[in-house]
C-alpha cells in the first residue's frame, strides 16, 4: 500500500520516473498472471513465489531511489548553473561600475583581499600589486588626510556602522584626484572574522565642478556686493548733488562735502584745498575725521595734482610721499588727490586719505576710488564755480564797476534796514552826500578816462576815511553817499569837514590835480523818519553847500515838518 502511494507521488512529481516504475510493475504483474508455465513462481506457498515478490519489491525500491537521486542531482545542477550565471552577472556589473569594489581585512592597515579590475584605471596600480602590498592602497592618500581616513574606518568597524569618506590621493603619475569611498564592516555568522567591504569612485570631475561652482558663486556674491556698493555710491552722489544745489556759500559747500566724504569713503579722512582768487596758496576747508597733514597751507606750484591736471594716487608702502603736505613724521598714508576743475579753471584739490586703522582701498580698487573721488570733485567744482558766478553777479548788481563801491541800488536796499536797526536800538544814523566840485571841467579838459581815474582815486580815499561798519556808495555821476552808524548831527558835520579837508589836501592824477568837494549832512531822526525824506534833506543841504561857493559842508536844518522828497524812493526802487 505504501509502495503504491510512493509510485503515485513519483508519477505526480516526475512523470517520466513514474511511468518507468509503473511500467516495471505491470510487466512483472503480467508475467505472474500467465500461471503457466510460471504458475509455480507465483505460488505463495512455494519458495519461488517468495523470490519473485522480493525481486519485485527490490526493483521497485531501486527504481525509486534512482529516480529520487536523479531528481536531487538535477536540482543541485540547476542551482549550480544559476549560481554560476549570477556570479557572471555580478562580475560583469562590478567590471562595468565606474569605480573599484574591494574587500579588506579589519586590521590596522585594512589589508585588501579582493579588488575589482577597475582598480588599475582608478589608481594607476594593478590589482595584483594592491593585493600583494597591504598598505599600497592607503598610501596613495595625501599625508594630511590619511590618519583621518584610517581613524574613521576603525571607528566604523568598532561601532559596526557604515562610513562615507571624501579625500584626496596622489597617483604614481603625480595626478591629484578626489575619491569618494563608501563601505561597511561585514562579519561571519559565527563572528570569527570581520571584513570591510566598500566601493571607491573617482569624483575629481565632480569636485572640480563643485569648486568651479563655488568660485562662480563667490564671484557672483562679490559682483552683487560691488553692485550694491555702486548703488550706494550713486545714491550718495545724487544726494551730494541735491545738497550742493541748495548751498549759498563756500561754508555750506564745505559742510556738505565733509558729510558726503564720510559716507562715500568710510574709515577715511580728507578735506578740500581751495584756491582763492588772486592767491597762490591752497587752504583746507570741509575737513572730516582730522586728516594727518604736515602742512595746513599748500602752495599751488607744489601740488602734484594741479601740476598734472589729474588724479594722484599713493598706496601704502611708499617710503617718501611726493606730496609735501603728506610728509608727516608718522610716515606717508594712502591718499588720493583730485584737482577740482570747472570751465577750464582750477578751483582747488579734493584730498582723501586713509587712517592708521583703515585702508583706503579695502572696499574698492585704487581705480574705483579715483573714479568715485573724481565724480565727487567734479560735482563740487561745478557748485563752487556756480557759487562764485552767483557771487560775482550779486556783486555786480550792488557794486559800482568803476570805483568798486556799493551802488545806488544797494544804498536803497540797505538804508531801510539801517533805519530799522537805528529805531530798534534808539540810535542815530547819519547821512553824508558828497559832490566833486567842477568835475565836468575835468572830463572836458582831460577826457572821460581821466575823469574815471579821478573818481576811482576819490572813492579809495573815502573808503579809507570811514569806519569798517560805515557804508560808502556811489550815488551817481560824481556824487557819493556815506552812512554813519550812531552819528549825531555834530558828529556828521565834523566827519564831513574831515573828509573835505583830506580831499583838499590830497593830490590826484599823479599829484598834479587838486580836488574839492561839497558835502551836505542829515541825521535820523532829526531830519526825517523815512529813507526818502532823509536823503532829500541831505541832498538839499548839498545844494546849499554848492550854492555857498562849493568846497564847504552844510547840515540840514531841523524842521518841524519834514521836507517834501525831490524824488520818491519807491519810484527809484
């Protein structure tokens, strides 16, 4: 019964084997069914029948064993073929990988016991040499990184953790390469041996690309900072231009330049050296952060920036500065000097220097510093030129071009202010109106040029004859007006006599021509409360002096009712 089930199972699992067993069984069974002449063989009572059954069972058992052995042998062969195919695929994969696979002992030098064929392409060393010399592989690592690599691998083995390393190696040909190594410790199941298995790949190109990216990012960051700095510079220059346009005089311009210098050139010091009209020396104005000068005044001919008509840059390291004002006892400092030019005229020099703690070229190149300083100097020079032009126009509007004295316009503008101050402080204001006697004869006899020269010399004497706070004006033609602050009627008449005698004693036109004058005086408030009334009173006193034979002085009488103006001041204004 058990034999039948075995045969059935074998037939189900292996049809060919089952068919053979079934065939042998039915053949023997058929022979037994013939009875004759073999009936004796099947007779159970006879010894022959026992033998037949024994042979049948033995044959079946042998067949079954053979079938089972054949099946097991086939299975092992199939497994061996699959394993061989898998090994071939793994070998192909390892051979085609862009790097080197390895297995090494977990000893002090991690002696390799297997390296892939790609090791020679990676390290320029054959695999046989790497396996023959225990420390040959690790000796390629640069010295300063070798101990770190080995220490990291030992820690990974001790803690049974994977590791990842990036390091540099030097190949036998002298090439420097970057390697990426990933690995992990592997133990046998019984713990008898520990290996380190890993993979090393060449990441030199990747590393170079990363370094190039870092350099590009660094350059980009640098450019961004430069653009931000340039944007700030432009904003400061625009603000400088706006502030300069609001300045009315050199003092305000100096304050604006000083403030802008601290913003445009942080950590620096400097000033402007201005050249005054008719002078040869440069004086510093608009100083910020106390620059180190050996001389505060500088002669124009000794300034190298003016000589060159261009910027002068001196960097650190110069033993002696070419600029005389920079030859301090502490040694020359980095500095930039830019001439300030406008309309072809040199107005001064913009000077910027480093401090002992900060370099002038820390944030910018020397050329960038010069460019920025030039822009600042040009804007400042234009503003200075414009201010000087405005001052000249204002002077022309209130100055007499022939004598240089204040003109009639200025007299009318200032006399109201003078009267208001006199009224506020309860003091007098004296008026002298002067006329050169017989001036028409000078023009008719010597010509108008000689007459102009005579008026110029008379104006100089009048200017010297009064106090600094008094005002001398050319009223028109050969007439002059002097305002005397705080003078009474008697003091005005005395000053008039003094001037008349001084002019009479003087000789003009080369000590060859005497001059006499007639003078009329008036005083606020005795002779009037308004400018036109007082000037009218002084003018009437002058006419009285001229009518009395000239070369004399007359004071306006004090009247209860002020005289009617000859000419309205409002019409003249």
